[in-house]
């Protein structure tokens, strides 16, 4: 008998506009000690299934059909009091973001103990002992001290370990892990996945691992179920799915995963998607506004020469303020950072969170002033300029952020958001001209000019990133700083956006500073790359050379931790890329 | 001897009797509390109300506006400039000091230095002590209002105010804005002693055991006076039984209080005239008597008194209320819209006028509403009024600047005499003599001035009456100003408080004589 | 911590300085204080003499300089009406206002928390709809009307409660008198407190409801459900604590501002506190007192903000008040 059996599950979200079916006719099973990967892109319904199993669908979602059996007992449509006994005690849950899934106001001990005491019939004392024991098992050093601390005192990876400890603390038979490593750095991701795997095997606990990441699937799952738009399109053993995918969606999903092993000209698209995005329209740059220069432009640099020079930049942040200088504590965010970016190239900065890569981007953009060191843009020292002098330069350096939504005024229409910098820098004459430019830009990033009258919230994450790229282009920049532009996006959307950036670069001769923690993406995007850690540049080289023969130990380690796609044979899939 | 014993016995009897009837606590809510314990610091209703509680004047007004001796037992005219007062003997101040003519003289002299009172005492030359219990008040010229002014003399305890206080300041110092000894300490002859006082919060009084007027029926032994600024709260406090006696009563609550079976309301025709003044300096048209008359004809005084004032205003066509010397029966209310339009036409202002108007919004009963009503009425004869109302604190500076074409003014004669109205409101403005100080209309008729000045020296009352009535008639005929009504006075109290006998048109109830059942 | 407090102190000084400057600039348009000191029939010369004596004819700079000179020594001038130093007058009125705010705060806490929480956990119940509807009404009815209505019902018709003043007081310390320890004093406190809270209570209910709703949708609450915890524990221990954190910041500041909102309530109930004093001061053109009050209220705002930040830092383990990132 399977540990968990899901039969013909159907989940609906009724609303005023009708009933949306989120999951339809999904069946699968999980055995003790087995890890089932539930994979798909956002909106596929994979997380909804996890929530439905423990009756935690967010309203107004409801199970409209099918059954769920746990150890042979039917647990779908149980009364609230009974399902509560199953939660925690029978089925543990691990959430995606350990930053938000732990209550910031309670100590780790309180959060562990309440779970144990709510589900197991034990004394206060033994619950405490068990809590300590759990922390030790998930590999938290000095558990006696750490257990008294609050979540914010833990790093992201440690926090996720705490989350796992809580999920397992009442000895459940099954755990549901919903994107447990998506929010973590590469080096931590692997540790956490291995931890989950080893605990499952050791304790003979079944696991449903919900993820969008093929790398994760390849790494730890035993079997895979592929979801697409609410349907389960294919399932089988991990090896079978990765090596011999049958469904066209599975095939294209696998092919779209950026590769760390070889550089391709363009990213393969997930071409199974039915509503393919509008192809972007070519612009004759030499005759278009985008190709013109304005009086305030910095004298252009020839292709291949240094456009940006960063020399010995240092920056500290105060972590503990005090009246006396000696009592203050700092974190060195940039430590003697130097590099150059040549006109027309894409320069990569790679490193884990906290490595200082975003800080240096903000220093270049003029958001933070450096404490020491100099920055040259087209041979002008911009770090020594006044705010006024900087203005024309600032226009030519634009940033694209990971989460564009937060930088858009939700009450402004998209066309106004894009037009704003054109007006601000007086880059166009008439109102009519601006309207035309905005329309062209929207066409150009593949949204179509009609998108202009809508508001930001009406768009998906990928579309918003296109808007923010259009806005960045509206100032006719020479340098585009992309800070993790696709980290929040699905593989298929990521491919589209990155291809767009590549095309724009070819066409407009843009120079890019590309920041990412994702090594495969860096390999596909960048001409040269620097590896950062703790505010320092450890290694810098041509991208290909760096990936083939890394010099620094840290780089080697990072490369080794890229999820292995050993099972993955891409032969036969390459055809589709055309 | 026998007589003395009888007196003593009756005094004892009175004390014991009253002791039984006493021990009544009266909770009073006025709209404001007195600003100071120094009776000479500010000439205001609040001060006079306090004066009658803690002090006694030489003479006081009766309800019929006659004089009644208090600390002066009787008085006689010695010559046309001198009045002799025979003082009550055996009266003791709160401090225990005995009351004598010296105290009257001291008080008289202090009043003459008070910025607020000196104007009233200006016609006087001196106070001459004749003997311990006799004093002469002498005026510069024959002065018909000598007794009227004597109602302002509440003899103070001169010994009590002699010397220096703990700050080294003279105890009799009269300070308007400082913390003087006299503003905190009091010794007079009145029925009540202030036992506790917290500015703006409450004043507590207890009856003075040695009060001289043993014949007074008053049986209130303790008073707690609380200022309650908000009209609705004051009325609620009375209806809820938290206080026994309130004043003033807002017109909106008249009906409610009349109908209530828990309280009684007492009203008296008032003596405060509410007027509008038409500024002839600012508006050429106002120089034309026809325009002024037209305005007077256009305004429905009776309607305002009835509707807005809920009947608690007596429509007026002259300054002097009934009972005052200048009052004449044949001055009738004017209201005739047709006539008003006709007059405007005759004056050449058929097409109308545009004027500004200002009025206070917290000085007189319903002041802002009245101004609005008048503005609406003027619109009917094509006079467009740009009305601005404001709190009195801002209104007075504006009034002093004569900042609008039409300004509202209410007036109560400190001397309870017709001449006072005209002197302040209708005589030709003259900064040297001070006449016409409140004449913002700049109306000026030398004949009126002459009549009034004559009346001030005329001691023959019949002649004086003719003079004043004549003056009022001229003002009426020329529509020198626009009279609206006399603001009636209203008090309300619980049924057991016998208010009616102690109230008067001057609005200082003689609480010492108040009987509470 | 020291830096934080020093910064706040400096901020308070700047706020008070600016307020006093504004106050002085507008004071002449607030009316003529001399007019309020004398009877109406007093002549212009007498008034002019008094004005001269009070220094009201001096140039702006001279008057303001005199004020500042006194202010640095803690002397904000002399109230014309009370004939006492402005600081003494304000301090003597402070207890009444603080007690009123205290009373209103208790009412707000006792009602807003349960009602707000109920509305958040039962968003669809008819009672929630009723509470939310009533709270809209509560916000829109003027304080003045609320006061008179309550006074009429409980004072006049039912005759349960006194309608004005503070009732019987006991002296606690120095000029500090309290009505909190006498039955009469407490009875007098009830209606004004309800009236004062009538504006804030609906705001707090709505605030708590929306914060709690947000918290209930958070990941850690979802995690708490997934952990198999009891619903009461989730609602009243976990979610409530997280809800109260932002409520304390917003709410604390609001309660500070309530000191300024007392003006109307105190006027209706003849409550001898600072708000009523201020309104009267305006009516009487008691300019030193008006300016003194404004300066003092500015100080109270800074103090409440500081206290709220301190409390917040105390409750939220992730915040170090030292701040200054």
C-alpha cells in the first residue's frame, strides 16, 4: 500500500467571473522513503496540490473532485478537527521562503516546542529535549544556544534547516516541501537538498518535493510528475523523465534549462507554450530615435574600449552605530573592487547573496557614494561629480532590477511610466513624438503598443520585466546594469527575457553589467566575468576560460555545486532549438 | 437696655432659625467665571455678578429700576453737586474689620484709578468724609446720574488692602494681567466669602456668618459656581440635576426648558440693544438718510426677535429700553419692504449696492445668525452684503479699525441710562472727549450731541426726560443706526430655587437673597 | 541608544522652535488680548497704555527675542487670563487631559482588539459587517454630536452619569490631582472618555482588522496551520502578537495625537484640561498661552514618537533601536 494516494484530484477557484479550474484529474502516489518531484512552471497547479492534501487551500479554493488517501485512510473532506491532527503529526510541510515562514516574534525553541506539544503526547521536558535533538539532526551547530534565538539571527540556509526541523519534529510519515531551496544560494541549496534526502531515507519518510527547477529534480528525486496548466502531463522515474521525456512540454522544459556546460547563441525557448508571446519587432536603429544621440551624451567610446572603469572602490555599512567611532561595527560591502567593462560587451558579476555584487552596481549607478576609489564612465570620473554634473551621465546608466514591480508606481499607466524619463531628461520634442517612442519601445520589448494604457498590476512577472527594460531603454542608455533580472521568473520566461536582452544588445550596441548568482545564466550571457565573495573580487576572466579552468578554490566549489544534470541527455532535444 | 436685649434676642433667634433653614448648597453654572477677585480690575458682567455676591454697594437697583439702600441707609442731596450718604453702622468686613466712611473713600479713590471704571467716575470731583458713618460724593457739575454710579461702589476693606504682600508688592496694587494680591484675596461686606477658587474651573463660596443683613430671606449657605462654556452642556447639567441654576439659557433650548417639569425658567426684558451701524465714511450712499431709512424699513426686527430669538428679544426702534429716561412710546417699529424699495429708488440706488458686513459669532445671543438674516433681508432691496463673522477676540480689533461697511454692535448702558447709549454709539466721534467711541457709522448730528450733553447736567428729571426723548427721536427720524432688539435675559433653575425675586435686568442676581426650598 | 535619544532631543528642540516661530507670526491675527482684559466701554487711550505696558507694541524681533530668552530658561511667558506662568497653567491642566486620554485609551484597547480580531477571523459574518458598518458611522459622526448625544441619554434621560467636570479629586503629588481613585471622579470620566474614543475606536478596529488579515495570510501563519496547531493558539497567540506590532507603532502615535484631539471633547464636557484651556485661550486671545500650548503639544508628539519607537524596539526582536543604518 502506498503511503499517499491521490486519485483524480480536481481543484477549483470559484469567483464572480466564473469557476477557474486550477488542477484537473491529477493522480499519483508516494511510498515511504520515496521522494516524488512535482515539477512545473508557475501557474501549473503544483503548489495547489500540496496545499489541498492538508486542506490548506487559500479561500475560495476548494477540492471539487477526487480523493486523497493517507496510509489507506481517506483524508480528503475530513472535519477540521480531524485534519488538524493530521497536519504536523502525519504530514509535515516545508515552505519556500524560510525568511517568511518562521514567525519573527517567537524564538526557534517556542516554534519547535509548540509543534511537538500540539501533536505528540509528551511532557514539556521531553518536548524540549526533542526540539534540541531535531536542531542537531538538521545540522545546526551549538543547538543549545541557537535554540533560544529568534529567526532573524539565523542565515537563510540555517533558517530553512529550522523549517525542516519543525516539519519533522512531530515525526510525520510524509513531508511536503514546496520549493524548499528556491530562495537560497547555490552552495546552500545543495546542502539542504541533501539534508532532506538523507532524512527521508533514514526515517523512511515519504516526500513530495514541489519545484520549478529541473536541477533540483535531477539532484534528489526518485520519481517525477510533470504538471502543465493544472494537468499532470507525464510521470515516471526521474531517470526516465529526464532521459526519455515523452510529452512535448517536458521535452521543451528540459531543453530550456540554461546550460552550464556549453555556451549557446540563444536560450532555447519553451516552445510548447500555446500562447506564445508576440515576436518583437525590429527597429531600424540608424534611423530611429533610439539610435540618435543627444547633446548631453558623453562622447562615445569606440567598441572594444573601456566604457566603465571601477578602481579600488571601498564601501562599508554600519551594522551597529555608536557615539564613539571605536564602538561602531561595520560590514565591508566593497573591498578594493576594480574592473573594467568594455564598450559593447556583457560583463558578469557572480556571487552568492551578500557577496557585494549588488552594492557595487548601486555605487556605479550613483545610489551609494563610495568611501574611496574612483569610477570612470567614458573616461570621466563620475565618482567625483556633483549631483548636477552627474545627471546626464546617470541617464546613460540604467538599472533593471530583480523585482521591477516595486519600482513602478502602481497608479501610473505603463505608457506614463516609460515616458517619464524621456520628459525628465527632455529627450524628445513634442508630446506626439514621445507617444510614438513609447509605442515603439513597447513593440520592441514584445508587449505591443496597446499595453501602454494598462497598469503594472495587470501584467505577469515576465511582462513587468519587459516594461522595466523598456523604461530603461527610454533614456537611450549606453550602459545597462541588470541585477538578477530573471531570478524571480520561470525558466520559459527567463529564456525570453534573456534573449530579448541579447537581441537588444546586438541591435543597439548596448554595454551590459550583468549580475547573477546563477552560473549557467552567466555562462550564456557574459563575455567576461568576475567572481565575488565578501565584497572582494576573487577571480576575473573570459567567461569560457573561467568555466573551463577555474583558478580560485571558491570558484571551483561553486561550479561543482551546480545541480548535476547527469541524467539529462540533451541530445535529440537540440533539434527543437532550430 | 430692654430694647438692646430684644435686639440681641431677635438676632439670636434669626441666627438659630436661619441655621436650620440654611445648609443649602447652590450649584451655579454660568458661561464664564469672574476673571479676578479684584472687583476693580475689569468692568464686566462677571465682575458685577461677583461683586453682588461678595460685596454690597452703597445703593442697588431694584427689579423696577429704583434705588434701594444697602451700605448707605439713606442719602440726601446737599446741593446740586453733592450727595450725602448715611452709612450703615455695625457692618463688618469678612476680615473682621469694621466698615466706615474711610473705606468708602478709599474704594472711591481706587475706582478712579482703575482703567475700566475711571470713565464712569469721571464726573466726580471727590469723596469727602463727613464723619465715621457719613460721606459726601461731590461731582464737578450738577450730575443727574450720581446714584446710578453709586451702585458701582462696593466698599472694600481698606485696612485689609494696606501694606505689602509676600512679594513686596503693595496690597492695593491694581494689576490687569499680573498675579496681584487683590486679584487673589478679598475682603468685603457681602453675603458670601470665597473659600476656593480655581480659575476657569470653579469658585466656591460660603455664607458669611456675620453678614449684616439679617433680614435677608436668603438661605443659601454654600455656592459652587462652575463655568460651563458650552450651551448644550450647561442645559444638560441642569436637566440632569448636576447644577441648580444656570445662566445664560441658549434660545434653542427655551422650549425644552419651558416644557420640563423639573425646572423653571425666568425671563426679563433685557436692556442690551443689538444694532447695526452704517459707515458713512466708507460708503457714500449711507450719508443719504433715505438709504439708511430704506435699510431700517427692509429689516424685519419683529421677525428676527420671534423666529431667531424665540421670542426672547424685544424688537427695538430706539436705544433706550422701556423704563429708561429716553424711552418714548411713540417711536414705532419700521418694517415695510415696499417703502424701502421706494426709498432706495428716490435716493437713486434702485440698482442696489454692494457692501461688506462684519459681526461677531460668540459675543451676543445668536449674533452670527442675526447678521445672516439681516444680510438676506437687505438682498431684497438689492443691497448685496458680503458678510464675515468671527470670534469676538478677532472682531474687536476689526471693529476698532472700522473694517466693514456695516458692523454689528450690542450695548448695555453701564449707568442704566439713555445718555450712555448715545454718548458711546451715536454722538460725533471725538477722540479727545471719547464720545462716539463705538460709533463706527460716523453718524454725526451736533444737535443730538447738544441735547445729550445738556441732559448730563440736568438734574430736573422731567426736563432731562424731554431732552433725551428728543435726541432719540432725531436718531430715529434720521435712521442714524439700525436697531434690532433688546436681548432678553433668561435664567433657569430647579423648581425649588426661587429665582424670580432676585434676578434683574442688569443680570446680576442677588444670590444673597435667594431662597432655596 | 544615546545617539537615538540625543537625536530625538534635538528634533524636539527644532520642532518647538519652529512652532513658536509660527505661533509668533500669526499671533497678532488671533485678536487683541488687551480687548479681553478690559470692559467694552474702556477708552482707546487706556487700552493703548496697557498694550504699551505689555510690550505688545514692540517690533516682532524684540517680542520674539524676549520670548526665546525666557524659553531657554523654561519660561514661556505669563498667561493673561490665568495671571500665572504659562508652564504652570499647562502643567496644572495636564493631569486632566492625561486622565481623559488614559480613559479613552483603555476603552480603545478593550474594544478594538477583540472586535478587530473577530472581524479579521470571521470576515464574512454578519456581525463583522455590522461592526465595519458601525465603525464607518462612528468615524463620520462629529465628536461634538457624540458627546451631546451621550450626555443627553446617560445624563438627562437616564440620569446615571454626571455630564460635566471632573468630580471629586484627590491630590496625589504637588499640583497633580486625580479623579481616578474616587467613585465620583471615575463616574465623571466615563462619558468624556467614550466620546474621545469614539473617533479612534473605529480607526483602531479597522487597523487591527486589516493588520490581522494581512498576518493571517502570511506564510508563517500558513506554516502554523500546517504544523497542526490549534486555531485559538494561532489566532490569539501567534497572529495577535504579530498584528500588535504595527498597531503599536501606528496606534501609539495616534494615542499621542489624541492629546491634541481632546479639544472638542473637553469643551463639550467642561473638562478642565489642556484642550479646553487652549480653546478658551483662543477665545480670549491669550496669546502666550496659545503659543505655549502649541509648543508643548509639539513636545508631546516628539515624546510619544520616541516612546513608541522604544516600545517597538523592545517588542520586536529584530529591531535594535540604535538604528542609523
